[in-house]
C-alpha cells in the first residue's frame, strides 16, 4: 500500500513539475507577467470554454496596459508575449515585419472592379430572399453566409450556388468545415501547447481531407469547363488562369489560392456583414443617415457602381466603425523569427526572443479608451474624412481589423466590396431592427472561434414602400 501511495506521489510530482517548470520563464528575463494557474495558464477559457477568450484578453490587457508596452503571459503552459501598446503593435506588423512574419499575388483592384456587376446581381437575390421571409425573424449569420456563398461561387468558380434560392449549397457546408474543429485537431493543439517540440515530429493537416478534395476538384472542374467553353469572364478564375500562363503555377496551387480567397470572401465577409447589420439595427440614427446617403447618391448618379461605392464617405465610416468594434478575429498570433529589442516602458527596452509567440489583442486595442473616445459605442463619425478617416488610427497602430503591413489580408478589398454592395442594397429598401430572440447584452459565444453572439443575431427587415 505504501509503495502504491509513494508511486502516486512520484507520478503526481512529476506531472506538477512538468506543468510548472517554466513558470519562472518571465521572472528570469525581467519581464512583467501575471502568475499563471497550473493547468490553464493565464487564459482558462482556452480549455473550459466558459467565456469567449476575447473577454479574458480584455481583462489581462486592462490589468497591465497603463504600465507596460508588453508583458509575458502563458497560453496553457506556453510562454508568449502579450502586446499592450498600439505603437508596438504597429512596429510588429510593419516596421519590424521581417522579425515577425511566419504567419503572390499583385493588387486585384481591377479584377474586383470587373466583378462588381456579378456582386450586384447577387444583391438582388439577397433582397428577394428577405422578401420571401415575409417579415419573419432571420438569422443574420445564415443570411450573410448565403449571400457570400453565392457571390464567391460566382466570382471564383463561375457557378451559381443558389444558396439564396433556398437550395442546400454543398460549397457552403464545405466552406464552414474549413474553419471547423475535429477532436483530432483539438488534441493536437493541446499537445502542442504542452509540448511545443511535438511539431518537429508530428504534423497534421488542419483541413479535412474530404474538404480539401472537394475544393481541389471544384477548382479543376471549373478550369476545365472554362477552357473547353472558351468563355471570357472577368472573375477570379480568369485571374488565376492568367497567372498560370505567366508564372506556371500548378493547379494545386491555384486551388490553394482559390480556397484562401474563398475564406476571405465567405467566412470573413459574412461575419463582418452580420455584425454590421446588428450595429445598424441597434442604431436607428446611423441607419437613417446611411439610408439618406445611399438614396441621395442614387438620385445623383442613377445607380451605384464600384467606383461610386468607394466614394460614399458615410458608408465607409459605418463599415470601418463596425470593423473596429467587431473585428473578424479578436486577436492575431505572430511568431518572432529573429531576436530583437522592443520598448517595455518609456525608459526601458526588453528582448523579444526568436521562436516565441506574440499575441496582438486586436479587439482590446480597438476598444481602448486611450485611443478612442467612448470606445464601446458605435460612432461612425469618428472616422469622418475631415478627421483623417481611419488613417489617423492606423498610423497610431490602434486600427488593424485585418492586420496591417506587407501581409495585410489579401481578400480585404474583395470583402469590403461585397459588404458595401450588400449594405447598400438592404439599407436602401429595408428598415432593420433586432428581434427579441437576440441576446440584449450581445455576449460572444465562447465556443465559436469566428465571433458570433450567443444564440445568434436575429433581425427583422421591414420593406420601405416608396
């Protein structure tokens, strides 16, 4: 019996030592930190999922932000740097980009411009989808995913997914799985957190094989059809074919780029768009002001083209303010690939060591009262052109919803374009309001990596009769 108890003691001690052996990591380096728990580190929700991790980042951020530019933290048992200052975040994303990349295509502005009529057509389907709902409550995430599914299917693959026609769209279901998690992925993620060196010996694909095969086949079939039919169409597929002719990229590489563009156009856009409608539903003042701009623009130009949409100042302010409050990801992870020095305080610098992770808490920085007045309120006017727009805040490093610097999100322009088109189409003809099914406090779902409100965002659309 004593031998058994002694054995348990030895095993328990070994586990405890393993879990806590690096808890003095930051103290040895003279970098401030918060004492971690044995199992969870500084962010328990990584495992418990009791709260969205954005809230734990907010608390950690507010604990240190007035004293330091960055501190040490523990993600489970893994030491990471946690950034607290917008200027340091800007340096990491731009000035010192070569030290923090790890995370080719030229500017697509002309191609996106050419795709605008396709997006405009899908907007008409979006309005018909809402009209068929006969003023019943609609889940904003589902609505926006149907819209972005049809847009990206047409713009990338030249096919109508018919998601807004009420049909089940396989591409939408497969697209959602690109961001899904499986028990295998969760176990691997936790194993890497506890034993980082495992990545040297064990590597797994984060995209399920059946999903990968689906998109590779979809891309190949679209390419074959386009070549056989000799159809000339200004879309992303034509862009890929032109690049293949110029640079000789493989069809697998083309499929990879198509998936990347699909993610930006489908997941990112649908999340941001649903939160934009949510914020507009909560603010009748902003919604009415935006509707006035839309209608006055149409009265002046007859219709809204790609170029005109880019020059509607209040629309841009609304989209920018929503991205500030509700970025598509609440934080960005970087990895230091070359040791460098960063300012810890106004008078002291500290070393950022090669190989360690960096957490950039985007949502916390963009809701910081040091940078924004009334930071939790939806006030598009803060980005008015006469005040400098978003540039003033980007220069400070406190506005980075898609990241920033040389590797800023490649699909950002496309995401912006289709979001603006959808907002114009809906706000022009419908009054948007919150349905009582929507949680009044807007708490983020702890189980969703991509942000959503617990219970979903439920909206009502009342058609405006001329």
